[in-house]
């Protein structure tokens, strides 16, 4: 009874796993959980609702493993996940303009320091958009980069030199 209209389930958190876990780690977590939620392992005397919840978890864990254990479907899911995260759930830490970023001629990238010590890296070819979101390379923060500086609100003819 999968809810096909709802958002895609978070298969990693269903297995208490991380997207960076390798297949062995995920397998161990799956094997542990599938035993916990297996219908044969449930205590007698569960209410119908509890039993149903556990069964749903069992189904989810099983489904998560099917998706994440297959290299191709995992890759596909990772891509969906990333696209989804980029669109909505990254906390935007700052709004900066391209001018405020540091240009690195060697890598042809703009960089900006994150407060975690990591870096936001923006390829030059990704600067075509008027506004783009860049994720930190070591934490979950992101910044919104604007091509032009609109924050001054000053008509261009007033800017001397
Ligand atoms: Zn960071």
C-alpha cells in the first residue's frame, strides 16, 4: 500500500543509514531492522494498530533495502535525493553576490568560505543563472549567489567611479 502520490520515502533514514554508507554498512543495518520488524518476531497481544505499524515498517525496510542494495536504483535514488535537496531543504546561510566571492583562476571556480571551515564552490559555467544555490562542500549549509548586486538599491547613475 505505497502512497504513490506522496513524496518519495527517505530510504536511508528508514534503514538508519546515511547516503555515504557503503553497501556493507547498509546491509548490516537492514539485517538488524528486518529482524526487529519481522511479523514472526512480534510479541503476542499487540493491538491491531501496533501490528499494522510494525508491518508497515517491515515493508518499508524491505523496500529500502531493495532500492539501496541495487547499484543502479541506488544511484538513481541518490540523484533524485540530491535534486530534491538542492531545490528545497538546504538551509540558506547567506546571500552573496559573485563580487563577494573569490575567483580562483586555477580551477576556474568562485569560492566562498563557510563558517564551518568548508567552502562553497561555484563553477564558472554555473554562473549563467541570475541566482543559484551552492552547497557547502563539508556541511549542509548553502548560500544563494546572485549574479549582480541588488542589495545596494542605488541607481547606477549615482555610482561615481
Ligand atoms: Zn559548511
